[in-house]
């Protein structure tokens, strides 16, 4: 089974936890889109009813609108029942790196408002330590961004400006820049997160800690569902 088929299987498995009447966070990315499409399919067939979607990005908002999923805002629905989202890297403690698609700020806001955050990935996204296979996306204000890059270097990072098409900088939905920063395997994700949280000019970072309740992994030999116990 190829990677796209694995992503589709994981995304559709996550939708089995969605029930009629729920407020559902719609994640951004190449795996989460399969969940969005499945929700739309079940709404159209009548198997799901009265779903309200909260999109994590402008791109997801456009996709969900085109698929006919009723949408609202977090201001109108400040508590979300379930969010289905992807991740770039997942460790055994259910901590994850997100932001490969550039929507980390909105994704974290939605995750923090969610009762049950479900992450769907294929087996290639698993690692023993965050940072082993993926840079940490760090969203910074355009003003003074070079000082943030210097700060990231001072704490052991190797920041690279994310580019859009061509050589132009990538801008988030909030008009910020992203510095994709390599730290190598991160020994203490909480200490690193605290350093990033304390820095003015760093708007948000892609370390999602203690937010995920379920991880659904698509392996070549089938789907695994892991739930955090606590």
C-alpha cells in the first residue's frame, strides 16, 4: 500500500469517532484532508447530521466549504468535541511536531480548545525523540526576524527561512514568517518549549505537548489506534 493510501486509511479511521451533533476541528495537511472528505461524504449520505466544522486554516476552510461541510468559528463555538489533524513527527509520549503545512498557530489554538485531539499519521512519522527526523517550525513576526534566528542559533538550533514558490518567503495566514529549525533529537521538549514561549517575536512553535489524546497510525499491515491513559 502506498503512502497516500495509508494516509487515507488513517484519516477515515479517525472519522469513526465523530458523532452527529459534534463540533469538529478540521485539521490542515495531506492526511487530515482525507478525514475532511470522509466527513463530507457521511454528511451527504445522512450518516452524520448537524456537524459544525472549525477549520484550522484558510485552505481547509475553502476545501470544507467546497465539500459542503457547515462551518463556524471558534468564537461562536469555543469548545470543540473532536479535532482530527495530522503531524510531522510523533514520539512515544504522544507529543508531536506540527506545522509542516504552515498552519501551526491556528492548529494549536484549535487543539487547546479541543476535548479530544486525534492525530492521524502513517508509520514514517513515528520516532523515539522529536526533532530526529523533522525541523521544528517556529512562527515569527516579520519585524526583527533576524534577531529571532540569532536567538534560535544561541540555543542550539539551525534555523532556515521557509520559502514559498520561488525564493519568496512563505507567509502564514496571520502574515508571519516561519523559521524551520533543526535541533536534532530533542532531549527535553518541555525545556525547549519554555525557551521558545519566553521569547518576544516568536509567535508560536510546532511543539505540541500534552495536547494529543489519540494517535492513529497506518502501517502496511493495518491500522493501530493508541489512546493516552491519564
